[in-house]
C-alpha cells in the first residue's frame, strides 16, 4: 500500500482503496492521512453529502493534540469520484462498511494505532453511527464524534411518514432515477470565500447546487433513519454536536452564517440518545451545519467541548 502526496499537498498523503465493483464498474475509496510520529492514537474523519475532506484546520487541531489524522473520501465522492460514476450514489448504506473496515485496518494494523476515534459529519455521521453499531463488540471504535449527523429528514414528521413509502418504491424499482430537487446553493455560498464565506474548497467536488439526487440513495438514507428511530446499540462513548438553531430559506439571509441551513438541529439533538447508552449531546450557539466551518467563536466552542469529551471518556485519548 503506497501513499502518495495528496491534492492538499504535504504533509497530507493519500492512497486509493480498491473496492468490490458495482453495476457501474470499478469503485474505490480514498484514504488521506497526516501522521504524528510516535502516536498510538488516531482519528478517522468521514465527510457529508456532496462533500469531501478539505477541513485542514480540523486536522491541525487533532494533530496538535497528538492524534494521527485520517480522512476517508467514500466511494463516488470527492477524490474517489470517477467519470463513470453516478455522484454520491449508493443503494445500501451498509455497503460503506467495506471502505470503513479497510480504513480501520490500515489505521490499526498497518499504521499501529491502538486508539481510534471516528468523526462523522452529516451523512457521514449517519453512516459511521450505523457502521459502529454493526461493529459493536469488536473493539474497533473507541469514540464516535458526530458533527450535525444526518439522523432525520429536514421535514415535518407527517411529511416524512407520508413520503417514505413512495421513495422506497421508486428507489427499489428505479434506483438511479433522478428526483426533481436540488440543494439550496446559499449554504455553500455562505462558506466559500469566492461568495460570502471564509473557506477555500473545490467547487467541482462540493458544488453549490449539489449533484443529482437519486431515488435509490434517498431510499437508503430513509432506511438508515428508521434504524436510528428504532434505536442503535453503539458500544463506545458518543459525542453528538448540533447547532442551537436552524434556518430554511430559498434566499440569502445573514442567519446562514449562524444556523444550520441543511438539517433541523432540534431533531438531531432529540434523536442522539437513541444511538447508544453513552451519548453526550452539545448544542453550539452560532454553529452552521458543518460546525467546524462556523465562525470563530462557535468553532472555539466546538473544539473546547471536543477536547473535554476526549479527555473524559475516550480511553487513551490523553
């Protein structure tokens, strides 16, 4: 396994993880790493929907605390997206177990880390929570940090209940059917420095309008949400963070800089205790959907709460 210099440049390295092919052909994931020499603890970051790893200040924070930092661009996302792929498409969230298992193997067995914290954002938070639940009892994950995890559709319960059967039927019969919806571009515009934000990232890998929304993907997400509502049994400590406020708007509004413009933060916080027996829920005032891309004051609170939780609950974290 040969790591090469990542698109972010040194000290980031990346390696392609070949996966089982699907109906679209060859599939792979990409594991990025930034090693801390001599460290026996690591963190694995998993991005959200229409996303990829670019948050180097998050890596800075973890490496300063002595963690080797890893990030996984899932199949058909970011660094792993190929021309023959339907972007971000998956039929079953459990399929991601293949790259998550391999990433954990590299971190623990090949690179020799004894402590592993998994950090999932948004869809990555749902994916990693479900994976950690399926891997419970194996000693793979020592702590799970969820940043605005996608645990529920951003709609009223009645709308979710009425719409779910139709989505499930379409997803089963025509998984790659494109649904007539796009992302609200104002969230990405609130982040990117070429628009109204402060951050630099590749708009071809994280486009403001998103990628097509596939019926099969949405049906897979809904099945994951049903599992969460029934309750999981993740056996490691969980830190779940969400903003204190959400905003739903089709027009630009300054509140996009201080609230979750993608999901309903109250729903996230309410569902958190269903993930396992040891869940810490923290609300971040002024936080945006990706909390580590919030303004400085909110971001400082995120890192302070993260450090407090790591020191209190994660074996080998300090």
